[in-house]
């Protein structure tokens, strides 16, 4: 049996909120006991992010069942995203709007199949910002998550601790659109 995977864009939070909360609870199930990962804390962050400029989500479905998500918004120069960094970020990344990938997650059975990358790339496609940025717990998956983002073209530029109960996170940046290095297939 072939599984059909589709990705749907959501330009407003109201259409996606319920699905995002359910997916988050499933994706982060093993972390929900930690204060910063509780569903109610995520819901507060989601609601705050959902009214920020340029907010957009992508939800992936396998045969019509939601199985992964990502959302982002635009961060302008001087935004607290940049001002909370532990060390200054190079000006080339902070002098124009950037797209900040705030969350990305895939349910357990679909991890390791390229779904997160597909959702990420769909989220970034067609956006006007020159650079994409995200925060990652460098220890997540014994560093596997950070290495994955490095494979996607991100590089660490600073660190940030968004809240007192949050771990210190690596701040990473990459060009929003990477050059196509596949070459011509003849």
C-alpha cells in the first residue's frame, strides 16, 4: 500500500490551532513533564506567535491524517529574537527581515523518512525573507537534531535562553533558499 503525503499551508492560526496542539502533544510526549514543554506553555507561545507578522504554518498529512508540522513568522531587525542572543549576530542576518522557524515536529512513526525536511522546505518556499533562522536545543537527541539542521544548511551564530525554564538554545541561520546543487538530470 502506498501512503500519500500532502502538505497544507495555513496563513492564520485559527484554522490550524487545534491540529497543532494535538500534534505537539504527540510529538513531544516524552518531554511534557518538563515545565517548558507542557502543552499549556506551548499553547501560550503558539498564541503569541500566531499574531506576529508573517505567521504561517505547514501541516503534513499521511493519507489524510496529520503527522507533522512547522510554523514560522517574520522577525524584523531589532526584534527580541535578535536582542536576546548571548553574543551579537553578524549584521548580514539582522539588518533585514528574516523568517524564524519557531517549531517543527513529526510524529514518531514518520521520523527518519525526510518528512521534517519536506515540511521545513514547504514552509520556507515562496517567503520573501533572505534568511531563515531557528533555535535548537543542542543536546536534543544527543546532538542529532542540531546536526540535522546543519545538513539543511544552518550554522550556529549565537545562543539564546528564551525563558528561565528553557534550556540554552543554539541560534542557527541559513539562506532561506539554498542553491540547487543537484545539477541537471539528463
